[in-house]
C-alpha cells in the first residue's frame, strides 16, 4: 500500500517514542488529512488525550496505525512541524518506513467516563451466574479491543467479567482482566483495570468504534486546548 492510498479522513492511532526509543504514549487518536508525494510529508490532525489536544513536538518518533478493509496497518514516521489549519490544529510527519499489515486487536483508544455495570463470572455454568447482583464502576478509556475501568476492587489477571454499558443502546460483553493497578482517585485508593473483550457481538464492537470516532470529531469541532 502507498501512503496516498490511506484515504482522507481515515482514523489513525499514534504511539509516541522518546529520544531513547522508549514508548511514552499510546492510543492517541488522530486522522489522516493529506500526503505530498514530492516532499514525502503527511498532514494529520493533532491527537487527543484526556479531552485535550496533545502537543506533539517536532522530532518525535511515532508509529502510525490505521485500519482499512478489515486489516490493520502500521508505519513509522517522524514529526517535523506543527501548524493550525482553522479550526483544526495539525501536525506534519515524514514517513520513514513502509506500510506493513499487522495483527492488532486493540486500537483507537479514547479517554472517557462512561457508567458500567458488571459481575464476576464464577463458573462456566451460566445458571450459576444468572441473577447475580451487578456492581457499578466507570470507564477510564474505551476502544474496539477492550476497556479500562476504575473500581474500588483489585482483580487478578485472567478474571472474567460480564459487563454492560450503554451507547444509545445496551452493549453486553464478556471480558478478561489483563492487569489491575492501584491508583489514587480524588484522595481515595482505587484500581485501574484493563479488560480485553473475550465475547462481544460484531455489531457491538462496531458501535464502540463508531462512538470513539464520533466523539473525537465532536471534540475537534468544539475545539480543545493544547496540552
């Protein structure tokens, strides 16, 4: 695939690296805008994080990830400039590697706070799990591959939960806990728990991905401050 074939408006995810080559930020949502073949430079939207536009500095090395026709692709680039094309702040990047197809289940993660109800799955016998009281929490972020939730309980890796959230309609999924770390939330000890979808309807996954992109577009339209 050629850079010009990515397509205007394609949603992309950025992973940033420091000068030592260590990854410093992931899941920053952006959008492909244009590519100049003569200069081998590309314009993309400045990415978001925590409801604000993240100011990516010139010289920053990035991985650019996007999906097309049900496949996931990635290439490496370097940020060379920042500019404002009203009303959207943009960054200019120079690709430094070929576009390659990759296997990647989790992408386009967005910070957001959504209410979630869940219960722990204790047994493969569904009758045992039915009727269990639902616990309440909220999301830290969400993507097509999983969510992070904030709870007052720590979970062991591998724990399975059944969860429900509402995006215009109720979405139900079974997820597997990948990690659970202690954090301080408004002076209270809480736990940030990453969950990967294990069983989710395709239409529900697509609904989540659409929600992420529609929300990002709305944030861009309203305008957010740089960080």
